[in-house]
């Protein structure tokens, strides 16, 4: 129903700058348009009543520029049908007859309310805009703003003559909730006759949107055993309608809970916030691990009769707490282990825990609290089954402990929940029996260290390296010894008692000795079942003796024939394989014989290991190589000496003390004559090489100019051969064609298998004699030899291919075929071609062409 509200203002009130507007509301009840009234002058109300019209809500807006105040008044009365609201442009009025003073006032236009989703009909009139000057001149009205001349365009339009403003289509508040337009009044020339007025159009919300959950399924969790009132999770729904009205106020409630254990209402939801909390105790993951709750959201403040609803699913997972202590399945466990074995599982402990598998509340931790003071065992947890695996980590000895009685306690990685006590079944006893096995013999001292001087002769007894058998509770066992590793093969061991004797002299300077220690490994084996063996290492520290004389390096050097101020001699170094005190400091000296050594050379000691060998002052030696003997002695007791010969090359030197090239040659012992002889030999050798190259070139040229080995007539190279000559017919050739026919008298040929038409048999005559090649032929005779062989082969009838007739196209004797040369293409003469009709359909075309039919 459309309610119109009309206020007609008496003309006398217009002179006092007060106006009453006509307003219309479409699609709203009277209550939605009426608000509490605010006081204004009683004269205005009486003026509205004097017009004889009834106003449901008469709005009087007055703005005084001097005071800057707006007065609004709404009065509830009965609503009647009335014309649309008329909005007047603000203007000025002249003084009335009562002598009122003219005052200029502006009107504030109240907003225009339009309901969304209106069904029309469209266009639907909203208000009528007028100017008080339309009585005098023609006015044209227009509106501007979003919804008029700005996107979205043409939502509102106005009749330019009458000033009636329309809405052209349904509005959607969720898309746009308000519009701000400006109304303009101009004359016919486009001149502004009124100041533009602002029009505010508010889209009134309708409940046309359901609440929407962000997710269709929500996931939450709560610990088992939680107290009532524990927060679980939050759900929220959004309603696109106005949330300041009931259309957008959403309320929540729980529709169902699955399962109903222990009670159907384990949870509740705050109707306004959407928070889900517990309302009852008894959450137990081991009984119910998950709840499914259907939550409904309804607008209109939850009014199920008028509101729109939507649902979502809340999945609440009951999380595990450690409220179930682990319990061993038995109070006692047992196992057995062979002695001297490690990383062996000897017993398996099984446990039961009702908490979440593979979580800290379920994972078991095993501890040995008694029975294993030496730490021979540990208990590892199987990550899959949660069982405890009793494992040997330190070898056990049957002779020391024949059995172990362990006390084991099991717990979880996580502490038990508050108020939960450990179970008596968390503790158990484990009995482990040790099995006796044949243990290998062992060497009490391993490795064993002894000291001996090097040079000990073969057959010397060094020590007794014996082993012991740990199996004291078994019958006495025999131990046999053998050598396992002896790098230098210097030792032997007695099989019965382990006595070690040298088989060769020990040498400290051997490559098998490292840091004065020689190491050998021996094996001790018992006669148990099965036999067992153990190894022992013997380390012999070899004490050095003075058994190596010193040596000099370098063995060769060079020196200038005259003493150079920069180079005074040759530095030599003494080296000794022995160590202190049998090595340096060394003593260097020249021998007394021959006397020329001391006369020409001198040696001086630089340090304990170094000396300098040089020429004596004012001594000149011819360039050459000289062997200078030097005697060097070590510091051993007694000392050892060595006579070493150093080859010294004496040569002329440059100013830097380096041998010149000529000097180096002279120093090598070659005189001037020898050098000249070498140069002559080099020249002769080069000449021979040159002559050989010239001879090779000449031979190559002769080969190119030499006559070919075959006759020029027989040379087929670069000859033109004609293959396309076509002579006359058989009659034009003097050929005896009868030779190509197979004679009937050749019975030996006709008797051959079918398909054989070739007469190719070797004649029965003596073979020709071929020339014999000389044993050592001359190169010039090769051509003659080849020509003679070719002639002999050409004249030899016994050499294939044999000169006999070859028959390829024998068709039998008495052939009636004539020469094809007698055929011609002349068509003269009459010939009957009717027989072609008897040859079948393939010759029908030919019979038609040459047959006896008449030409049309």
C-alpha cells in the first residue's frame, strides 16, 4: 500500500520563510515513516490543519542563517492518499501586507527513502521539483550525479518540463545504499534561475540475503576430560543486509550433535558471537574421538518465522591427553644371550597403552632400575609396535655372570595428566641367562713391547709371547701359536710355548721399520669346538748401532778454473742412515795420495754436516773433469769412514760465475781437433741426406715419363666407345644365322638337363706353355714378362672362356619366320580382318577399327 503525506502551507506562512513539503513513501508501513516529533511553532501545525488536508507526517524544516539551526518536526496522524511530494527551490519573498520584514532563508531537503527490490511499475515517481519562478518564465529541470549522468547511468531521471523525478529500475542496497544527486533549474536559454539543491536518496534495506558461513565445514578441537565451559571453537556467518536492523542481525544455534555419547548436548553455542563451549563433563577420546555438530545461523535476530537461515558443520576432535599409563602385558619376561655378543636382542617386552598411537602420550620409554650395575644391557623402543627390545651393548662373560635379574619400568614420553596415577603393571622383572661359548685365547699384554739392538744375529731368542684361555670352566684346552704377519720375515714363533726367535738380522734402517719400531702379529688358536683364535701384536724397538758409514752429496759439480770473488768452491753435504750419536758431526779431509789432490784442492768444514771443496789459491787447472776423493767420518764409537769421489768439472766462467758454452764443451774433455772433426761429420751427413732426396725426386720423375706396361692400342682409357649404331636388317648383314640354331646332331648337348643351352667345354688339346718368370727379375723386364703372358693367354684355346658357340634363343629347326626387314607400314591392298572378332573382347576395339564394317 502506498502512503502519501501532504502538507500545504498557508500563503501567510511563506512570508515568514517557512515552508511545508509534500513527501511520499512507497512500500512502507506508517510506522516505518513516523518517528517521535520535535516541537516547532504551533502556528505551522494549525496552518496545515486549516488547509483541510490530513498529514500522516508533516515535516517542517527551517534553517535560519543567523542562528545556524535546523528544526525538525514529525507528528503522527492518520495517513491518507495524497499527491507526490513537491520540493521547492529556495528563494526570497517580499514583505506581506502585515508589514513583516523580509528575511532570506534556505531549506534543507530531507532525504528520499526508496525501498530496495521494489516491484514497480517502473519508472516510479519519487518527488516533484518546482521553482517558484515557473509562473513567470519557462523552466527546464535536470539532475546530475551518480545514478543520473554518472555510472550507473539512468537509474534516476527527471521530466525536464514538469520536474517529476523517477526511479527506472529496482535498487539493491547491498550494491549501493545511497545516492547523492543535484537538481538544477535553468531557463530556455540555459541560464541558471535557481541555485542547485542537493537530493539524498537512501535505499531502504529489505531482508533479501541469507547469512553465509565463510566455510561449510569448520574444524576444532578440545582436550578430553575438559571441564564445562571450556572454549572449543568459533563460527561466524555474514549477512549482507543492514546489520543495524534486524535484517542483518544473525543468531546461532546448534541443530544436532553426532554421536549423542555420553549425552546429546555436550556443547552449546553463544547465539550472538558463535563461540562453541562445552556444557557437560565426560569427554573421553578413547570412547568418542570426534563429534559432528550442525550449526544454524538465522537473521531477523533469530526469528525462525521471518528470518532466513543457513547451516554449517563443525567437526570437533577430542584431543588425547596422557590419561592412560602404559601397562606391561606380563609381570616377568625372560631371555638368553651368548657370551661376548653385542647388539643382540635377548628379550622383547610388550606393552599396552590406550592413548593416541604414535604420540608422546603413547610412546613408551623403558628403563632398567636394578640388576645391571655394569651397564651390559639397554632397552630400545620399537617405533612401530612400541615394544621394548632388551639389547646387549656390552659383552657379558659366562665365567663372571651366568644370569642377570633386571627390573624394568615403563613410562611415556609425556607426563601423566593431572590426577592420573601410574599403574602397578608399569614394572616387570626380566631374567637373562648367559650361554657359555668357546672363547678365543687372548694375550694378556697386547701389544707387547720389547727393546733390542739392531744387528742381532739370526737365532736369537727375543721373548715368549704366550696367550691365556678364558674358558676356565671348560676342560683344559691346548693353544697353538702361528705367525700372522711378519713384513720382513725376521721372526719365528714356537707353536707350543710362543717363544719368538729371529730368523734374520734385525736392521733398524729397513723400510719395514717405522720410527725405530718393527711390528709383527701372531695368532693363538685353541682346540675347542669350534676352534677359536686370538691375535697379539709384538712391537720391537730397535736400538741404533753405528753400522752405516756416511756418504757425500752431490756426486758431481762444477767450478771455475780461476777463483771467482763470488764463487769460492763446491758445497758438499754428509748424510748418515744412523741416528745420533752415530751420525754427525762429521769430519771431512782429503787423502794424502795422490799428492796432487792436496796440492790443487782444499776442503774446509762449514758445520757439522757441511763442507766446501775448492781450488787452492793461485792454482790454475785446464778445463776438464777431475775426480776428487774426499774422506768423511761420523761420530760413532768407533767411528766409520767413507771415501767418496766427487766429479768436479773445471770450466771457464763468466763474471757471474757460470760456465760459458765453449767452456762447458772444453770441460767435457774435447780438444779443438775433436770439435772440428765433429763439425765435418755433421756437414757430410747433411750432404748425404740432400743427395738422397735429389735421387728420390729423379726416380719419381722417371716413373712418370716411362712407357706404360701395356700397348697403346690396348689402352682403354679416354677412348670413345659407340654403342648406338643400328645397321640394316639381317639381310643387310653377311651373317650365317644357321650358326645360332641348335643342330640336331649334337646329341651330347641335347641330352643335357633342361634349361642348359650353353656349349662351354674345354677342347681336348695340349695346353700352351707360358713364360717362366726369372727368380731375380730386373725391374726393366717386368713389362716384357707381362706382355708375353698376355699373348700366351690370348693364343691358348684351353684357357677360359672357350671359343664355342653360345645359344640364347634357340626355337627349334624349320622356323617359318622371315626377316622382319620385309615388314612395312604400307596399307595398300585389301586384307580381311574379320577374324579379329573371333579373338575375344580384348580385340573387339581393334576389330571395329579394321573390320569390314561400312563407313557411315
